[in-house]
């Protein structure tokens, strides 16, 4: 694509050394820049891409997108107010607006995004439609397909637009369901994407190290709904504390659907029961009722199913088709995943106060009267520290015993993170509170602590198969470690 075509609709401040060069790619990392790329000088929390412009030119960049002119010889420079907010426009233009020809559904919220995307994918496939998924675990082209790696929950704009173009043109798939993180919305990674529908799971404390306040966090999430247009649909959890605020920002002529358990909603669940086999409830849609049996467990699973069913209703899919699709869903990797039977060992990604509370309450529902509920968890380093004592307090309140350990400490001292968690406890009784900073050793301790009738929740990492330490990243998988410890009763 010629440079003049690429920037035709771009709101730029200045052009320097303009030449109508041929642009064959987009890059924002000078190390991976290739011949023919336009190099985007992104300014981030830790680095400034303008400092690497010369490296990018040496690797073959033919043009630069900058926020201020750089010393780069005679190479064309397009000066804009914010490269971060213009990179989606460049990517969307370069890949010829792939989202325009796709039924693109965005799922946002603190918890539940991954599960809801998987459920919607299953429903669309049961309806005879191909559907691709983009999210935390990577992206995959069908529910039975393999995940392909993605660096973020929502990829950076060039990768995202390239993936959408590949899904549409190469794979001939017209439906995409995508997790949309608050970071992606705030950083405009999904700019240029035309969503046909948006789904809110919930909004509870997370990422305050980045957003600082819950109001900022809300505003980031709300961007997904504000961008909807006439004929699109919005699905909102009526029971969420922020429901009214989300409903208030949805533009006119967007079709709005609500779901819930406690409050009035278009789609509701009642008579909810849990057992070792899963959850059962009655689904209420208008004046009709339907019995639903799930292999998934926990109240959060009921909410996730309601979100997916409501989205399918918004897309015009027959309800019986949706319920048939959900009948055999076993859940998502690392989300309330049972890895051993005696004791019952559950691995879950819960890494927020609300997530941990939901998982532990769900585990409590299926803990035998003569059994204990044991929770093993830690908190991530270089992330919102205010949630650590809150998670400690929640674990102490719901579980009978807790083991406090490391999660992904990153550059922080693991012992300091543990101290922050302990600050939320009312009573540090060695009979009920065990501290073991080494996560592998902590899981091994369960062998001597947990009895056959107990329920164990290992929370925080879920599907992750790595642990991020101060100086390196190592292979570590909670599920593998638990299976080693409880070898005789693995699923």
C-alpha cells in the first residue's frame, strides 16, 4: 500500500520529507521491524519508541509515525498528537477494515470473559455457524481447534487487525467473539474495530495499579458500549453494581438486553442448585421457563451462561439451540477445573477479590459437611497492592484453612506480598493459616493437610503454565503440580 493511501484519512499535524513510498507492513518494535514497514514510535510506561527510530530504519523501515520529529535523515515522518491512538487507524486502513465484514462480539468485565467467549463460540457452532475466538488463552478458529499464541488478552492493533483479516479471508469465518480488556480499551488497541455486540460480565476491583480509581476503570470498560451503533446490541448484567451506569452510556437505537439472578432482568435464573456434578437452574425468558443442567459449577458459571444465552438471543439464535450447545460444555481450562477427586482439588484463575470470593463460595457449596475447605493462593507482584489484604480477608472468612504462597511475584519481594495479604487477616493462627512462599512446596504441603472429604481450591494462576520471578520466567503449572501430589485420584 502506498503511503498516501495509508494516511489518507489520518488526522495528522505535519508531514516531514514526504515521499509516496510503498508500505508493506506495520511495526512498533524496532527489533522486529522488516524492510518496507512503517515504524510506529509508541510512547509507553517504560520506553519511548522515538528513541529506537534509527534502529528501525536500519532494519528497513521506510516511514515513521511520530509524536514529534526525530533525527532520521530523509525518511518520511507523519507527525500525530498520539501514536498510541493512531496506530489502530493505520492498522485498520492497512488491513482494509476487516471487522466491517464480520459479526464481531466483544466481551468485557473483570471476571468471566474467557468462559463467556467460549460459550458463545459453542452456541454459534451449534447453530451451524463458524466462529473464531480471541482472548486470554490466545486465539482459535473453532471450539475443537488448538490455541494459537497471543501476547495480551486483546492483541495490539496491527496483530489484531491482521488476525481478523486472516480469519475472514483465509479461514472464511464470519463470526468472531473477543475478550476486550480495560487496557485494550484505554490504549485504543481495538480502535477501528466495528463491534456488532458488547457484553458486560461484571465490574469489580482489578487493575487499579493501572487505572488508579474504579471510576477510571469503569470509563475504560464503558468505551466498548459507547462505540456501539444503531442496530447493534448490548448485554448487561443487571445484578452488577455498575449496571445502571453502563446502561446509561449505551447510545440510542442500540438493542439492550439484561440478565441476572437477583434483580429484574430480561433473562433470569431461579431455583439454582449445586452438586458435585454441576449446577442446575430454571431459565426464565419472558413467560417461558426452561430447565438447565450444567457440567460447570458455581454461581459465577450460572452468570456466565446467562450472559452467553442472552447474547445468543440478541443474535436471533433459537433458545433450544443454545441450551443444547451448553448441555455438554465441561468448562474452560483453569476455570474451576477439577484435577483430582479425593480430595476434590479445583484449580482456578481467580486473582481478584471478587473472583476469589465467587470461587470459594462455589467450592463451599460442594464441600461435604464432614470436610474442610482449603484455599491456596497468592497475589501477583507489580500489580494493585490494595487487593492483597482484601483477598486475605475473603479467604479467611470463607475457607477453613488457607495456605498463602507466591503467585507471579515479578520484581517484588514475595515475602512483602505475603505480608500485605496477612494484613487482611483477623487471626494468624498456625492451625488455620500456613505460609509457604515457594508455590511448588505449598502445593506439595496439601498432601499432608487435605483429607479425602476435603475440597481444595488452588487460586490465582489457572491455565498459566509459567511463573514470573524477579530475574526469569520458569515453567510452572498448578494443575501439573496438583496431579503429582494427588497422583492416585487425578481426573
